[in-house]
C-alpha cells in the first residue's frame, strides 16, 4: 500500500477517532515511516498525564454557594418580567431585591409571630369558666368532674399539642428556626468572606438584630431559656458585625471570627436550628424547655 | 438525586427559585472545579472559573432548554469561561512580555535540558508538560483538554466550544503539534 497517513490522521487514530481505522491499523503494520511517526505521537501524548486535581471536600458545593449567592444577578422571570418590577426597582436605586427578599421582612415576620404568640396566650387566659364548662360539656366531659382536665388526650390539657399555648409555642419555634437559619448564613458569610468589604453582610445582620432581640424576649417569656441564651450570643455577634467598619481590615475580621469560633456560635446555631425543626415535626415536644441538647449548652 | 427529582429541581431553578439553584450548585461544584482545574492548571484560576460559570449559568438559565442535559450545558459554560479567563490572562501576559506566545518551551537552550536521571522524574516531566500546555493558545488548550483529559470526541468539542467541526479538529491538531515540538527533548532523552 503506497498511501501514507498524515500526522493529523494518526493523531485521530490515537484518540480512537477518524474514518478508515482498519486501514490505518493495517498500514501501520507494514509501513515503517508511518509506524515511527505514530510511535512518536503516541509516546508524546502518553507523557501528558492528567494533572492531579486538588481535592475538594463534601462541603465544597456549599462553599461555592456561599461565595456566589450574594452575587447572583437579577433574572427577569415571572412577575418581574411582566410587571416591570426590576425596572422600577432599578429606577429607585433598589438593586438589592435578593437581599431584601431574604432578610428585609425578618423584623416584620418576627412582629407577626410574636403577635400570634401573645395572642394565643391572651386568648387562653381569657377563656372564662363558663366557656370552659360549655366546651367540656359539648365534648362530652363532665363539668362536675375536674379530673377530665388531667387527661393528656384532652385538648385542654396543658401538654396536648392542640392546647392554644402549645400552638403559639410551635409558631414561635418555627419562626426562631427560620431566624437561626438566616443568621447562620450571615455568620457563614463572615467566616468565609475575603477581607475587604462586608457591607452586604452588615445590612443583613442589621435586619436580624432587631428580630433576634424580639425573639429572645419571647423565648424567655415562653420558658425557652436555652433558645434565649443562643439568641443572646447571636445578638452580640450580629451587633459586633453591624458596628464594624464596612471596609474591614484582616485583623478586625479575624477578631470577629475568633469570637464566633470561641463561642462555637455557628455550631450552636446550627444544632439549635435542627433541634427546633425536629420539635416542629413532633408538636407534642413543643412544650418549653429550660435546657436542650448538651451539645449546645453555653 | 434521581432523574425525576433532578428535573424538578431544574424546573424550579429556571423559575427563579434560588434554593433549587443552590441544589444545582452543590451537586455540580466538584465536577465543575475538576474541569476548570484541568483547563487552567491553576487552583485559584479554577476557583474563579467555578464562580463565574455558576453566575453565567444563573443568568442564562432561562435560555436553557429543559430537554437538554444540564451537566452538558454547564460543561459548555465552564469550558468557555476557562477560555475567556485564559485569554484575558494571556493578553495581560503578552502585554508585559511584548513577545510571541510560541517562545519559551520551544526554545530551550541546550544547557537547560536536564540529564537523564532528572528527566526520569515524573515531577520534571509534569513541569515541562505544564509549561508546554501554557504556551498553547486558550482555544488550543481547551480543545486539547477536552480531547485528551476529558475524552470528548471532536463533535462534542465542536459543540462545547461553539466551533465548527473542522476548527475544533484543527485546534486539537495544532495543540498536539506544538506539544510534540515542546516535549521532543524529553522524548529524545527517553529513547
């Protein structure tokens, strides 16, 4: 066979591509020139081993998310596209819609929850003996016999999940869990932020401080002392973040991080948030606790 | 995450659900980093590519066709981000050096060629390979990486880099030729 193959054809052959692979193979067996060229190409390419890629842990995806989530650009979808909301927001210089939508309503939500919580308690206290009697009678209870109130299956029993006070507690726990998750994100950002501008984190922390204060007070009222203790620690860290200079030095940032680390705050917030979520799933456990898991005791 | 769940997450992300997009980021970050590192051969550059790729993906998610494979689509974005980053670095580098990119590895002075013992060390070979790869144009490097490390066919490289089949093929060929020249001293020492 007189037809020789080009270097490009031999390169494709090396990579398992190209037409006439069978022809190339037969030709290489009989042609010393092409065979030498092929050996040289194959030898060079065989030297080029895949680089060792630095290891990235299981949490890497989360780290990437933490780095990019505040940089996500506006996307014109749904409401924004049809209502021109994004244009309006830009007109008013309100470009931080994402930031607002995440934390802005924190205080408003806290106030609503607390209103529900307080309302639940007041409603409970306002039940008159007549109401109670009527209620018991309608449920088939015996108004002459107060023992039925000792029955945990009775909705008026203080440990029953449907007891108004427990329902109010549950609303509080859910909201505090949400609040802790939002705070966790701010703390994570601070722990991972590059030195420089932390103004975005400060704005979110500022929104969360007020909510934190309200929730802490309410947790105390509800007898949720370990929740209140963590909210207290959290509030101090949030205030420190808010009061730091926006263009923070590496030393100042390290100092904040050391304090967060020293108090194991991020860890405690995570654990408490998980615990509250579990209690949400099991409403009968929503009764106030003065201590919680030993992992989060301060 | 099974296929049905993945499709649901993707659909939510396309509607602007940031939690769903977060799930996609968490799922694909490691493979994105791996490709970015192979393309750029630099850890910090790879991190920059990872970040930029996800931001681009987020911006363009509305244009993503749900029938397509998200991983493949993202792969294309990562490849193009890597090329863009390499181009911008090369432009800065050229500005500083004021000379051609084909210099360097191809013009090793004789005294610079290490002896056989040292040549046998894989670390040294890796260094030479890395130098040679760095001297490829960004497109050649991307095409070569996709072909050599990622095992992509010429057709796939063409689709990934938005090139015609012929251009993709010739990018690989040019890269291989340059690498053969750059690594010839190693080959001759070996034989």
